[in-house]
């Protein structure tokens, strides 16, 4: 049975989500504050965390920082009623959030995202020299290391890998990853996603993302002659 930890100071929302998740077959724990939420995290090792941004004793981003000290993989979905401007979302993703929801939260919609994160539909595998890269929903297996990617970062990487060695324009990537891209910050979001992916792959000589100024991006896989 998968376990979900809810850290939310709104008693009505916290209890509603806990009851709904358990009704749907999950084990759920709920805390009204960050301190007890972190205790539950350490005690029960949940599979996913639903976390409010504004808590009475600590900011949600600070909670993620504490969690990432011991667990870099667990998906964390943030919820907020006020902090939803683009800069807040970007900051949240930079702190390792898997997704960012604006309240009021619809339990059915939230659960659909949770099930996507916990039950990925399948994986894509790419050979890299003697090693391999596996992209499974937002989970990346790179050689012997495992990483949890932001939702959009995973989609950008998937887009590039699926078009290996082909130059993709910014418009192509944006149209694929952000289909409803009629807002001004989408270019910055793409730049941020590319920057994080380049940093992640910086030690991988066999896998590189190249930026072609004014044109777009391409990913190249260097394979040995024996492959």
C-alpha cells in the first residue's frame, strides 16, 4: 500500500484529503504543522508528500530543504492559496517540488497527479556508450544514480531524447511541453529547465545538451564504435 503524507494547516482540507486518499486505497498521514510533519516523514517514510506553502511554523520550501537532506527522490506536491505568481512557482521547482497547485484543490485532480507520480505509465531507455539512461515519468536513472526531475524538466528531456541529434526550435519544445503557453514567462521557464538539465548532465561526457543561439537545442549521445 502506497503512503501519502499531508502537511496542511487547514483542518478541513487536511482531513478531507486524508479521508479521500484512504477511501481510494492509500495509507495517509496528516499534520497541521511542519515540525510534526517532518516527524511523520522520518517515522513512516511516505511515498509522496502533499505540502502547503504557508505553514504556521515554517515555510513549505524550508520543509522541502529539510526533506532533501535525507531523501532526494520522494515527490513533493506543493499547494498554495496566495503564492502562485511565476517567480514563486520557479522558486518551488528549483527547491525540488514535483508540482505546484493553486487552492482550492480538487481532491480528484490532485489524486490523478499523485497516481501519475507513483504509478508511471512506462519507461524509455536510451543507450549511452556502455551505460544507459532511463526516463520513467519524472524519475531519471542515469548510470547508477537516480534523480527526481521536475515535471516540465522531465518533459523537456524526453522531448530532446526522442529527437536525438535533431535541432529542436524553442517553439517546438514549448509547444510540446507547455501546450497552453500563452503567458509571458514561458521562455524563462524553458531556459531554467535547460539550465537545470545541463547542470544535471554536466559530468556525463557521453550525453550533452547544446544550445544553438537563436535556433534552439539539441541533445547528442556519444556512442563507442562497438555500439
